């Protein structure tokens, strides 16, 4: 199947993890990611590269030429979002097409690693550097200030 992404351009964002740990970014993108059954590690790596190279971000000049997040000097906040894999059946949602939690956690680790490498980061410390990541499998509270809305959904 695929990796499902929702990329939202933001002015700033804050993610509160369990235990009240806060992760913040300034200008950049929030990337919601979901892994569907049948996805391969190669597709996960490709999805990470797409996030780093797609020209969605604004530079300093509003309405100017779009550029990738690295060129725009932006930050990336990755939020695992299994609900992106939901299918409506009647008046309820089903998530039968999502990968199992253990597989999802490993794919999420790989996805975040590709993003860190794409931003030129070698460290893996959560909440540090230009790529920051939420916690896979945990309920988290997200606040965003957007300059759009400017959201794009992709299946890779």
C-alpha cells in the first residue's frame, strides 16, 4: 500500500507529549504520517525524501516562490497519525488497513531518520535540531498557528 502524509505549513507549532514534555517549532511544516499495510521500508524512505524536497514552504517574502523546507530555513515537526488510515463504514471509522503498532513504530523511526539526514542532522535526540518528532502510539496535544491554511495530502 503506501505511506499517507498530510503536510501543513505553519508559523509555529507545539506538541505536548505524555508527561507534559513540550516540543516546539517555529516557521516550517508539521508532517502527519500514517503507514498502511504492505508498505515497504523503501517507500518510507521515499516519503521522507519527498517531505524534504517538495516545494511547499514560503520564504521571507509572502506570496513569493515556493521552496523546500530546508531552503526556506524551516523546521519540521513529525506527528504520527494513525487516523489518516481510517475508512468510513456507515457512521463509524475502521483502521484495518493500518500496519500493526510494532511495525509502525519501526517505520516511524526510519521515516524520522530520513528527515534528520535530509536536514543534515546526525543526532537522534528528540526535540533538538530542525527535525522534531512526536511519540509513536501515544495520545498527544497539538497546537498550530498556520498561515494558510496550506495543507497537502500525499500517498507515497
